[in-house]
């Protein structure tokens, strides 16, 4: 007898990164051409020594590190986020407007659970971050695609035509995953105005903010004194301090919204990881210079990727920034077929655009995401060399 399955889950695609990992199972790669994995956008190196020592000290000597904590997170971490974010964005953010989550994915799911239910609609730009789409599918929420052109920058005017009486939110990711592009402040302001005029939420996921190539605040949304009426901001400590396994994210929103968020978090996780929060707080207080160096390295890799694609005949670099290059390939085959061939014929593991676009999308068939967070300039040069040598 087969046990029941929620039909919304049955209709949800498998996790793309896990699917791609299955492509390399049992594959033996030549000694002179080892696998280069550019499929996942997560640092694989450990946090810096000082942060690891802070975690070890807390694990050994802080009894509270092993107990339940406040559902919305450690007061000291929430206060530090409010203080630093207010300085970064030039706005007024209070501790009571900050919640800590088990990673930024949970931040998104938590917020969306308070906004939309089965039958409601949420606008996602394409190409989209696949875990956002997966959550909406599992929740029975209809995803409304907002297509972008080759600039990958969404248009608020185009989004306005998609809004119905069932629309609950618009979701933007900047710097973008998978596209790598950094949305202009004017674009974000236009979407804020659109969301406000229609009484819906604007969710801005800034997981990769620390690797933005621009100096100063990436937008002025928090400078608006009425920002809590419309804006919900998401953030991740996984990328900034290499805390991927500790799962620490954040939501900045109105106090009323966080009262609803608390219901979800108490039911799902009770509280965020205490050790993870301790690590994030230590990083915020001690690693500004180190993080600036991490940003410089990512920007150097971005430059290497941009320069490398200038040499690839037929390929087109659509976007490049943060951890990602999003490219258009020149071959007469869908990108999912191409990516599987690149595993066996070029020892490259990357994700096809079909994983970031609606089913049947012609654009997705021509696109590929390359995540270079764990590949230095030398490795990027080798990726370019293998792509240049590939013959379908």
C-alpha cells in the first residue's frame, strides 16, 4: 500500500543541486581533467580561525548555547543587525523589526507563509531562484513569472500588468541568483512604489549583498520612513562568514509581520541555532576587514569570468556578479542536455537554465548558471578553456 502524498509536493520539482549531483554518481574523471564543480553557490572553506574559536569557546563554556533561545533570535544579534543595517542603508531599523531564521531559505519560507496561501499569487522574476519557486509550489501558491530581457533587470512597468486581486507579493533578489546582476536603486524604488500602490509586499532577498561591486548603500528603501508598510528584507550569514552549516539568516520587517513570523518559527524550529547566532554576532563585530578581503577576491573572480567569456566564440555573458555568471550557450541542444554532456566530456558540473525558468521556456534551454564561489582565477581560466574545447 502506498501512503498518501500531498499533491502539491508531487507537483514540485526535485531540488536542482541534488539532481545535478546525481549526474556525477559513478563517473570516473580523467586524472588530467578532474571535475570542476560550479553548480552550487556556497563556500566550502571553513570560517576564519577566530570565528571557529568563538564557536568552540561557546560550545565548551556557555551553557545557554545548548538551550532553546528566543523564537525570533538572540537579542544581541538582532540589535547588532538593526544598528549596522541602519548605518549601511541610512534608515531607522529597530531590534523589534529584526528576526533570525535558520538560514535565508527559511527566512523566505517563513515570510511567504505569512503572506500567501493556496490559490494566491506571487510574482517571481525569471530566471528565478529555484528554492523560491519550490516553496510556492509546495504551498499551493501560484508563481507568476516576470520575464526579463537579456539585461536580466526586471521592469516594474511589466510587473504592473501581472498584478491581480490574488497577488500577495513581488520577490526580487539582488545581487541576483542565478543572474548575478545588481539591480539599480531606481529599479528597486520603482518596485517599492508599485507594491505600495497595490497593497502588496515587496520582498528583497539580499543574500549576496556583501559581494556587491558598488560602494555605498545598494538602495535607499530603508531611508523611507514608511518602509515597514511594504518592504520585507532577507539576508544570509552563510555567504558572509562561511556559516553555511550553521544556518543563520535574517528577516527585517514590520513588528506586526514579525508577530506572524514568530508563529511559524515557533512551530517549525522553535528557535534558530544558538551556536550559529553566536558565530554570526562575533563575525559582525570582528570580521569587517576580513569580509572586505573576501569581497575583493570575489570581485577578482568576477573580472576573470568577464574577461574569459570575451574569448569564447558564440557564448554570451548575460550577467555576472556576486557568486554567479549566467550565460547563453551557442549549441543546438537544450541546456539540460548540454550540462549532462559537459559532465562526461569536459568534467564540468553546472546547472542548466531549465532549472531557473518556467517549464518549456525557450530562454531556459539556452542558458546556464556558473557558480564560481569556490573556483579561483586559475580555475576559471580552466573552465573557459574546457568550454572553448567542447565540440557537440
